[in-house]
């Protein structure tokens, strides 16, 4: 988002996944949702202004998608890897 030559904001859009963490058991992929964050610059500092989280659904992983979620999780800091 720009006003003249100055950038004053940004929009971040993505998908997050949720895992069930039971002690002594393998982490289990349980759900997914999409998100939208609006960031604004004020006094030179970026701050999150709005957060939208939507399309929350349970996750059903088809066999051909397991490697997709595994690869995405490995590339995301702090993410957990889904294994069947």
C-alpha cells in the first residue's frame, strides 16, 4: 500500500494448519484455515492492524497430498511435520 512514494502498509495472506499434540503420541494434523493480516507503518514501526482468520476446516489428507504437507511443514519455522 502506497501513498505517493511512501509505503505505509502491506497485506499478508496465507494458510495455517493446526496439530493435536498428545504426550507420548505422534503429532496429528487436525485442521487448517486461511488468514489475512493488514500491516501499517506508524512512526517508522510496522504493526499488525487487522487479523482475519477464516475457512476453518478439518483436514483430510489424501495420500497424494501427504508429501505436499510434509514439504511445507519442513520449510516453515516452528512447523511440525505430518506423517501417516
